[in-house]
C-alpha cells in the first residue's frame, strides 16, 4: 500500500465507525473511486484496533467504574448504577451476536449490494431524523429499563444490514425509548466496544494461517491514524449534537444514499 491509501482508509475507518453515517457505505467507495488494491485483512484488524483504543481511552473513567462496580456486585456488595450499566452493555450486545452468527452467510452473500446500502442509508436516516424530532427525551445512559436495553440491542442487530450504521440505529432506538441525545450517543459508543472486539476477533481468526505478508509501518501508522480520528470524532460528535442535533447527519445520509442509487443504478 502507498501512504495515501493508508491515510485515507485509516481516517475513513476512524470517522465512520462512530458517526451515524455507515462505515460500509463509505468503504465501498474506495475501490470504486481509486485503483487501489485490497488492503488485506491484517490492515483491517489494525484499523479496528485503533478505533477500539480510541473509544476505550475516551470512556476510560466510565469503563473503570463499570468494571470495579461489577466486581463488587459479584462479591455481593450490591449493584450500583455503574454495575447496572455494565450489565446493560452486555445484554444489548447479545442480539447482534446471535443474529450475526445465524445470518452471517445470508448477509455476506445477498446483502452487500449498493442498492441495499443506498436504500438503508435513506430509510434509516429518515428514521433517525424522526426520532430526534419527535421522540427525544431526557434520560441518560444510567436511567434505562430492561425493555429499553432490549429494544436498543435488537435494533443494533439491524446494523448487520450494510448501510444501516451501527451507531446510527442504536442512537435512533435510544432516542425512540426516551433517551437524550447525549445519553443515546454515549450508550451507543459504549456498545461499540464489545462489537469491535468480536468483529476484530473474527478477523484475527480469519488471519490465522494465512500467508499474508504484513506491512508493519503501514499497520502502525494506520492504527494510530484510525485511533486519533476516532477519538476526535467521538469528542466533537458529542459537542455537535448538543447544538445541532442529528439533523446534519440525516441530510448527509439521504443525499449520500440518493447519490449511491443514482451512480450505480440509474
């Protein structure tokens, strides 16, 4: 890979992993708009490591409290709000694990078309806009009920459909059950941690035994750039939604989805 490819792929991964605009929709454009060869599975793993490091670093204090409180709860010292939040993250992750395992072949073989991605961008973008306009509440990630968690968890499974956006659909579901913009976004970011770990783990399994040469300088730079761009993305996204809400992302999704449909199908 040349360095331009490394920079573009790393930044695109870092930004689209957490913005509600679909990473799959953007990453399909890379081979279309460039003559670059496939970057390889090892580089994909490196980019995921960067994104994972960014979200863990950003929420390090919350994660420390969640782990500490969970260990205390296991020891019979009571369940506080941090232990409960940790439980909610685990519970909301289960649907995507089960559905992803059962439907992985269907998704890989039949759902990675630009038609599905374009439609998903538009439909789920409009749903995000509706949730932000009409259903937004004031509850934070610490004030969820089991029903809310399950709704968000099953909504996250819809992100297996390319173009949906994992962060977009989980934020939408959280808004629909009455969470605030910030609470919805923060819970979505926390949910990304086990999902990225699981996705990266599957990629590592696929990498084992593959005689793929590893470009270590590209891997290191890609990991760093992915991590930096993801960290900045999380920070400024939380700032932007306080002032502008989700509507700029809704407009972007609809326009981008319409462009994909026009470019590939008309």
